[in-house]
C-alpha cells in the first residue's frame, strides 16, 4: 500500500485482499442485506483508509443524502469538543444554565448543578421514565429550549443514565449561545469543510409537522422555530461523508496534519465506562475488539473499530424495529478481516 492519503476531495478504493480482507466474504454481503436488512440504502466499509466495499440499494447512489437520525448526536459531540478547543466553552463541567441567563423560571435545585458533561453522557435527570421521552411534546411546544429547561432536573438522579434527545438539543443551543452560529453553520466551517464533507445547506422549515421534523420532508439539517439546529436528529448525510467523520475519529481528530478535534476529546468521548455510552457515542467491547458507534433510528450507523483500522457507514430508511446492525457487522464484516 502507498503512504496514507487523506480522502478530503475523494475516497480511493482498493482491492479488499490488499487491505487484508476476504473478498469472497464481502461479496456475500449484498444477498444478506437484500434478504435480512432490506431497508439499508447504502453501505461503505473503509479499511486502512481505503474503501474496501461500497454498495447502494433501493434506487440510491453515492450522491444521495439520508436522514441519519440520532447519528446527529455524535456530530454534536464533536462540535462541543471543537467549541471547547476554541475556548467558546470553558469545559465539559460548565453549568448548562450559564448559557441561558434569560431563563429565570427554574426552581429545582438540581437544575443549577447540571453540566454539559451530564448532557453528553445522558446522565442528567428528567421526569419521564427511561426510554419513554415524550419528544412529541417538545416538538409541539413553541419554544423547545424552554420546554427542555423546564423538564431538566425536575425528577430523577443526577448521574443515572437516561437517554434524552431533548438534552442533545440543548447542546445545539449551547453551541449557538457560545459561538453566535447555528450548529449547522459552525459544523460547516469547523468540521465538515476541513475534512471534505459536503456543506449542509440551510433548509427553510415551512412547517413543523412529523414529515418536516422526522419524515420524508427532512432536508439539510432540521431546525426549531428559533433557528437552533436540532441536536438529537435531523441531519442528512451521504454514506461517504459518514465514513469521513468516522475516519476523523479513528485518527484521533487529525486530518491531513491538521488537528480538527483535539486528541483528548476523541479519547474522552469514546472511553469505555459502566454505561457503555461516551460523549454521545455508543461503546461496545466484544471478542477482544473495542468499537464506538454513532447510532440512529432505522439502522443508521457510523461504527469505528480502531484495532481493525475499520470504519463502517450504513445509511438506512427508517422502519420500526430494524434488525440489529451489529449482527451484520460482526458476522459479515469483522469475520472478513484477515490481518
């Protein structure tokens, strides 16, 4: 293999055998996806910096973007790290309410203790039952930030894991409050453009119904009524750009000799813990391999496996209860790694 290049303008492909992967096993991916994972629209497998496998389904091509749902959260995590590096934000232990001085209705003591770290690790307290967040109530509220701040700290225990998409939206508002730019603008300038990802256009939200927020009308990056980019979902990416983002993390935040995100941030964000959840990244250790993944509803995935020098990007159509992508990754992709 030649010296590592950087896929800023274009990915290079290479024969899987040269990359230490079994070509025959990878060729079995397509029938498996067609039969068992039929809502997958695109998959890109990057090994040692080269595309070893790329395939599109259901009429999609490499140019098509997809609503990647909660994969957006991991992008937000990167933006928080970049904002801290640039000293827009002090550190992860800065209090959430520092960024909302105009919010004066908080009356729960716990509200004043909650930090950015709690939002990143899903350890802030809320009144809803775990995995039963009433996200529809936030979306119907005229002010999503006030709604979430009202809900924050009203019940539960600080430090206990409780997954919240509204909490991720607060992080987007914190980006805007600290930098003066929407998360979309900040990402385009400080993350997407430097690593060759396509610029995310400003998409005018005509209405805020289900299709506009979650469904067929999602374009660019969804935003709320006050122009805050959605923090927990709503970003549209193509699989190659999903892979670029994963490759950035695989290289500890370095891209073509430029430190886009600090190495410490990438390591902190993906450090294993008892919740198996980092800074808006899902963590997994299995058969001696460690993986960290950005996961979105419907089976949207950016999976990074450092010890295999592997990034897997999967873009999917939203369906209820899709088959677990880890099964596909473990049985059909990891098993194809030879060396």
